[in-house]
C-alpha cells in the first residue's frame, strides 16, 4: 500500500524528514507546509512535484494524506498533533513530543482512542551504535550497571524558544531511558544562564534510576568542543560510545575493580578492604553505521502499515518530557532532588 505523507515545518530539521520520506519507495510526499513562504522555495527547488502550502488546512483536508511528520518548534506541537489526529492522520512528531506532560498524555490517549500511530522522533533510538549498546547491556556483557556519564556539548546552536535542557537533554534522557529500560525515579540539576538571562545555557544533572543506577548529564551549547560521549560503567566491563566517530563509535573496556574484605592486621587496623584493578583489553565491535533518521522514518512507515506500536511511541515521549520537567523544577530550586 502506498502511503501519502506530509511534512509540516521545514526550518533546520524538517528538510531532512522531507528528503527521507520523499526517497522512500511506496511513499508519496504530497505536501510540505511551512508558514514562512521563503522556506518553501527550498522544497520547490529540491523536491519538484511536491505540493507546498503555508497552511496546514491543505493537509488536514487532503484524504490522500495518511500520515504527517511535524518538525515545527516544540511550543506548536500540541495543537498541530491534535489537529492531525482529529483529521485522521498518523503522526510522527519531532522530539520533545510537547512541552507539558499532561498535554502529552492527552494526545497519547487521543491517538489510542482513534487507533492512530503517534510516534516521537527520538532519533537516537534508531542510531546503530545505541542499538549495539542496548543489545550488549541486555545480554549482560557489562554485568550490573553502576553509573552512566553522558556529555553533549558544543558551541551553539543557541535556541531562544527553549533552554538547553529541553533542546539537548531530550536526546540523552531518551537514550538513558531506552538503554536502562525505564525512566529515572528522581533528578537533581544545576545550570547557568550566561548568554540570555532567562535561558539556561548549561546543565549538570544527576538522574537516579531504579537499581541505584546513577546517570550524569553534562549539556551545554556554550562550550569550545563538540562532544557526544557516553560512558557506561558496569560490574564486569565498561562501555564507551563516541557518537562523533564515523568508524568505531563503541569500545568495550575489559576494566574493573574487585574488592575483597580482609582481616585488619596489627600494623593496619583500619583498612578492611583490598582492591585489585583489572585493566584489560579494549574490544571494538563492528557497527554498521546507518542514517538514523532514515531508519526512524522507515520504522514510522512500517508501524503505519502494520498498526504496531513504535519503539519511541507517544508514551515513551511523555516519559522523556516528565524527566525534562523534573530537571526544570530542580534547576529552579538550586539543585534539590525532585521526584519524576
Ligand atoms: N531529532 C533531532 O535530532 C532534531 C534536530 C533538530 C531539531 N529537532 C526538533 O525539530 C523541531 C524543529 O526544530 P528546527 O530546529 O527545525 O526549528 P526551526 O525553527 O529551524 O524550524 C521550524 C519551522 O517550522 C515553521 N513553523 C512554525 N510554526 C509553524 C506552523 N504552525 N505551521 C507550519 N510551519 C510552522 C517555521 O516557519 C520554521 O521554518 C523541534 O521540535 C526540535 O526539537 C530535532
């Protein structure tokens, strides 16, 4: 079955969605909508034959459109997702699903009631390196997970509609929730605003997951280096992901520390533990790097066809939003611990 699709919002990210959906076999990209007519010039040049419009009403009233992809600013998602669902369209909405978890839950309920797919564009859930890390964790390769460090820094792009938490933590929280198979129980976070007094530019957050797993996030758009690093420390092995590496994003470090309780001697009556460090080999598994957004679009289309639940469905997206809300609450209370 051929699927008719539309893309709404072609600023920075939307053109990538439009390109991927346009190139997919069995898909007809019928409309690209942006309220800024200048943005539609790009579509007329690069995707000839695709309808363009400055109003979403053209999409809602087109019976040949089965599904839409929404890449407008986060504050506009709620209204657009609701209108799309009420017009009978399946929805792929960019992350974060919305800026309010209560609103997000109502959209999840609406999609379920109408029998429509609601998927959130958490693109890292379609990144091969993250999928390999997930498989290794699920297979117990690292043993029991102790703690995770995630660094996402760069100089820009600086946003004026959302703070760095809503812009960047959405990625890391989605990765952590996916890898660990649940959301955190509580968060504490501090941050600072140096560029615009009302918008936080850097966040240092600690998330406490079930099983006493600690996840630390360092997020900044005010940093000299672009870093996309994850370190997972387990009882048996440790794993690092460098998302900027095009060839070897994952390393499994056969490193660890074993400690044993010992009986204190007469010379040393306070030391009751002896530890030994294992500093073994580093294994670099083969990762077949793909274009994650292409895989994400394909997953959405498969779910539209099959009616199955997407990996990053609306409920998953709302789970991420709850964490972002808790981080904001903690930022406002100088880092005190907040339940999610
Ligand atoms: N998955 C990712 O890695 C990734 C990367 C970047 C952005 N995003 C997400 O994509 C979304 C868009 O981000 P962006 O950087 O492309 O923003 P942007 O501001 O560059 O582009 C948004 C576009 O939407 C248009 N628009 C706004 N309101 C509209 C409406 N009601 N109807 C039609 N068009 C409208 C604007 O004119 C603009 O062209 C955000 O939710 C963002 O978080 C995701």
